[in-house]
C-alpha cells in the first residue's frame, strides 16, 4: 500500500454521494483512483460489477484497468473500464443491436465531408484544412448540444454549413451508420426517451468514476448525470488548470460549477506534485495563478532538486535549434537517455526546424504529431508553380492554379489546350483590350522571374506580382489569419537562400522529402526511443527528465489567434501543462527574430518569476 497523503486518503475512503477531487500535475491521481476502487469493493462492500470507470482515451482506460488488476492480485473483478464513446456505444448496442460495422470510421467521415464540399464548388485553397475545420465544427455543435439552426460556423457561411451537415447526415443514415459524435447524441436521446432503459442502467452502476473531468463536454456531462442519478455516487477527478482541449469541445466551466449541480459534493485536493522539482513546480504555479477563472489551490513539490528553470534568450530560430541540440547531446553524455528528453512546441508547424536539426546531427527522435512538410502547403505549391511556369513548363493544370492569384480576371475558358501558349491566350482574348494587357503582363512577369535567383524569385512573386495581396483577400474570405500564411512564405524564403538556381532548389526539395520519409520510416520500423518532439496538446499526460520548451514568444504562446480573456487563459494552461512535463531540467527559449521580424518574449516568461540563468546566442547555461 502506497503512503497516501491526506487529500488522496479522503478520495479513496469516500463511499457515497458526489465528490470532486482536484488533482494537480504529478499528484498520483491514477494510483489514488485504483485504490479507491479497491476500497469500494473490499471495505465498503460494493459489488465490482456495479462500478463504472470512464476515461477519455483507450490507453488511459487500459492503463487504469491493468494497474487495478495488479493491485487486486488476481482476484476476480468485474468493474467496467471504458471511454465515453465505448460506454455509450455499448448502451446503443444493447438497445438497438448496433455492431462495430455500424460505426462510421474517421477516414470514411473525412471522405464523405470532402466529397460534399467538392460538390458545392466552394472557393478554397487548402482542402484538408477546410474539411478538418468542418468536421471539428460538427463535433462542437453536437458536443455543446446546439441546434443546427443556431450554430455559428467560423469556417464557411451559415447556410453552406447547414447544407453540408444535412447532406452528411442523410448519407450517414442511408448507410445505416453513426459517427462518434452521434454515439453521444443517440445515447442521450435514448436515455431521455426510454426511462426503463435508464432505470436499468442506474441499477447496474451504483458508483461512477470519471477521470480527467476537466476535458468533459456538455453532452457527455448530461449523460453522466443521468446515469449517476438518483444516488449521485459520482466521483470526478481532474485539474481545471490542465484543461487545454477547448478546440475539441472541452468545457472546464462544467468542473468549476460542479458543486452548483451537486451542492452536497465533498471536495478534496491532491496538492503534492511528486513529479516536478520544487523550482519547476513553483514556477508553474506562479504562471497559472494569473488565470482568474479557476479553483484556488496551492500545489507544492515533494522534491527539493535545486536546479533552476533555465530561460534562454536567443537571437534567431537557427540559434535556438542549435542550442537545443547541444544541450540534448550534453545531457545524453551525462547519462540521461534521449528517451527521457522532450522538445515541446505550441504548434506542429514549429517542429519543422528542430526536426531538421535532429536529422542533421543524427539524434534519434520520435514525433507525436504529424510534422507538416512545408512543400505541401498550398501557398508554397503556388509559389513553386510560378517558378515552374517561369522555367518553361506550360501544363494547363499548372496555369489553372496560378492564373488568378492575384486576380487577373482571366477566364478558365481561355485555357482550352493541355499545353498553354501565350499566343493562343491572346488569340482567345482578341477584342478584349484589358484581357490582352493582363496576359501580356503575366508573360512579362514570368520572363523577369526566370532570371532571378530563388530567394529573389519568391520575393518578386509575393511583392511585385502581388501574391501577398491575394493571400490577404483569401484569408479574409476564409476567416484565416493571414500572418500564418505569410509566416510559411517567410520560412520558404529563408530556405531558398541556400540555393543559387531553380534546378538546385528542386533537387534539394526532392532530397528533403526523401530524407524525411526515410527517417520517419526508420524510426517507426526500429521503434527507436529517442527525443520526443511534441506539441503542448499532445504532451498532456507525459513526463520526462528534461524538457525544452521552444519559442516562448508573443504570437506563439499565447498564440496569435487567442484574443478573448478565456482564450488567453487556455493558452496559459497549455504553458502550465508544458512546464509540468519536466521532472528535473526545464529549458524555456524565446527568440528575438522570426525571419527578420522582431518578436516579443511571451508574457508567461515574466510570470515564471524564478531565478534566471540567461544565455545569449551560442552560450551554454
């Protein structure tokens, strides 16, 4: 039996009625939960078959069940462990006879939505981004229990979104299937319409435990309340300070208002962090204390490891990445395996630079998020299409992609042949002086472009031809942040500097793609335990000896899209989560320049308020 602290003992020995357990990072909540189940069975006399444990991921459910069975030492137990979706689907199977074949898989869902969008002939550049955004909004709508008529879509117009949803639902129904969002909706409707089924489930499960409660959405909560009634033996554990999945529909306010729904709920606090050193814990606590809407709690560390939090002030991204690599090599030489180190970033796009550096130095690594290849971004594809046209490629498909970027008001009907000829274009536009002028200007621009080096060429396309202006208009139309698009092109220009000719550049692109693919394949095949490269979102639940938190700058963390107070607070929670992944060594970096643009340090750095060990470019701390 572990040596439990006061807050954990209170949680373990609580039997009847609702309970809220606030569990800070590294506070041993999983251990406390499995021993609570053991206590309910062995000390309170609750039948194991009447205990329901709900998590958010299959991995969490599997881990908790394995740990529970280990402490039960082979005793026969019939507790139910599962995710929200698996539990809800089991109810639907019982009521409607559904099977696994009725579940619409995520790739099937993507294809359906994509095909519907294509049929609408909408104006968009990045199909994957749009499809993903629509799927996300459908999930938010259902999770928040908002009617289609009252849901505001930020990615497409209201009527267009409603048309897409109606067509999607009709197709899914005709297939006799349901998606993961439908599992929640159908389950809620079933329990509301069939009191007999609800009553049987309430009798079956006398005690319900929910892990990571801060990530719950509205419909999940409503179903859980129905199942827990009327005894309300509902035990929830989580940390409102670690609620970082707002984009998925997580509503931390549900946890904050739990005691309004359950006035008799007992509250306990897991206030000891067994993972992080004292300095890391205190720094993280100082940061999160700046959030206004949260439970007021004091988290302390059990470990007096004295190393301070290191804050590095670097000039450029290149210097930052080089410094990180040197520190990784130093720690590995000191006896810390690469598998105990992590590089954490706000977005997966930021991973490109450090991944390239790790590949250069042959440092093993594993990536938890897809690292987007810059050459796959639609803006980059457009730039490269311009360059290919300047090099003499005259494919119709290529010209269709760049003809009106920026808008030249030239009709696609002008391009009638598989191979484009400017003379043929002029012949098709005969009698339309404005069109002839635009065609002449287009040809003239390509001739100039042909004589430029790669870096100058990208700048010419952006500024002289007017591609940046086109992107500004497109971003406004699609409700995107134009700075994100410009940032990608800034990165492209930086990459272009190392090449003297277009031919060299295209060869370099091919080599990069091949090297990246081979490296990823090698990592997957060999299952190399190397440095973990991850976003803040994907770092949740992980822990490492040493953590490197990159680009702690305004616009990155907090992210530029975060404007409202509640958005800034979620950004601060992400920073808090990232900091508390580290056990012993925490290095936080800010850079002064981002592709020749001056950056400000993140406001979160000032909130750390610990002794700083500063470094300038290249200097080790």
